[in-house]
C-alpha cells in the first residue's frame, strides 16, 4: 500500500512561514522524483517545486526565492519550507511521487490547505 501523508498546513498571516511535510510509505523513496503542487480556487493545479531522485531542484517563478524544497531519504520525507507567504499562495498543496521505469508510477497525497490571510 502506497501512502503519502502530509502535515503542516494551516492559517498564517502574510509574511509568515509554514513548513509542509510529506511522509511516504510503500515505495522505495530514494528512487522517486518528489514534488509539491498546489491548486487555488478557480485555477489549474500547478507545480510549485520539485526534487528529483538525482538531486535537481526546480521552482515555479511565483515562489522562487521564498520557498525551499528538501528531502530526507533516510526518513522517506519531503519538505516544503515556505517563507514570506502572500495571500496568493493560498491553495491546497499536494505531495507527489513520480517514477517511470517500464511503466509510470505516480502517487499523490491527500492535500493540505494553506491559507494566507490577515
């Protein structure tokens, strides 16, 4: 059974910080590319940050310089540190694990709400 369990979401004021965590089980974690996506009301789901199994990271233009993705393969966990949060960061954030070898393996967490509001 594959599970991605997220935590750390909540309500925060503009300029504040949150740290999201996603703990994976049922996969060989180190072999997977990991990513954080978000979906705001009325908008398409977008990639926020990714961290490949080879160690490469990428960020959406909208969050570059404010967010940091990291992973701890020993703990089967990927993190998203979010600083200087803005109201437009409000969304449901999803953890994703992805790997292609012979076929596509693609798994998603349940999503966690992040609300940035004063």
